C-alpha cells in the first residue's frame, strides 16, 4: 500500500497569486506546492482520498486516479474541501462515502447543499454518503483499516488519520495525549509544519519537532508548508536543527510505502 502526497502547500498554494518572492519564483518543482491532500492506494486497488482541495482535478490527472472508494476529511476549510464537485466522475454508479467529524459533515451539507437536493438531470453532481467518524475504533474501507486521530486546529477540533504504520496530521497545533497513544508504533509521519515563525493554528517548524519527539516515528515529512522557505532551504534548516533525524519537507508527488501490521 502507498500514500501519495497530492499537495504539500498551505491554503494559498505555492506560488502565491501575485507574489514574486524567491519561493514563488523558484524553478525547482519541489517549490510548486498545491493545497494539502493525500491519496492512499491499496495493493488490491482500493483508493482513498484524504481531503479534496481546489486543485483536486489537476492532482487527480497528475496522479492518474481512475478509482475512488472513499474520502477522509480532516476539516471543512476551503483549501481542504472545495474540490468536492470534481469527484462526481467517480460517483456515477455508486455513492462515495465521506468520513469526517460531525461539524465537518454539517458544513458539507450547508456549503454543498445542491448535492443533497432533488435537481434536474444534466450537469451532474457528486453522489456521496456522509458518515460520522467514530470517536474511538477504526473504519474499514475494503481491506484497509483507518483510525481517526483527534487534533486541535486553533479552537477547532479536527481529525488526522492513521492507516497502518503511517499517519497524516495536517492543519494542527495541538495533539492530545490520547492521540499520541493512538499513534504509537507508527513508522511514517506526515505532519503540519507551516513555517519557522509562530502561528495561532498551525505548528511551526520548532513545534513540529517537539511533537516528533513525542511520537517517535522512523520517518517524518513536513506538510502544509508556506512560501517562507524553499524546499532546499528547509532541508538545510532540518539538517542543522534536527541532526541525525530522518525528517524532510514533503513535496507534491512524494510516495510513501505503508505497511499494515
């Protein structure tokens, strides 16, 4: 099983519209960061999307997605859900289950109300089933077991997701102790790390390192990265500030092998 990072950027995406900073003007493809999202492909073909941001169509074409079995949402901010209409190509013959917490599902019903209304034929719309994620336990999607991981995004409770030995924790600045316990034994960690400067709803680089020490994964990738640092500059910062640790900035198209124990 494999996770592909579809997008590793913050809510603006990188390059930021109208910005000519060194990161936004960079020719390094690692510095072109679409909105944060990930895809999990099981060896039997089962395909799970984590968040569906505004660039989903572009991400899907690049990743050659031809099947979608479920969507896991972390929360309902625009950069994580506003590509939802583009999943309709996958829902012609079946409803796509969407798993999220209660607040996120309420927002989806309101923001995408047309999905749930009787409408005329033509134009098309996504066909989905909204399912509240359990507070404890796991969700079974085909042969894949998924564990919700409660997180804090400022004052907003959101969800991260654990699949096998891999966890995806974006848009957070707080991980409860009970969630640290749920992450015990993971090998791969993808964690929110916006920038070096502090932020009220995201981990900065230094704060992310503190969480990594608590979780103790074998490998870590920073995600939801803004345009303060190029990929190369962030690699150098990590080499200087986390020497000997296997920590790297994520990038769009990164592939991470997942093992289910």
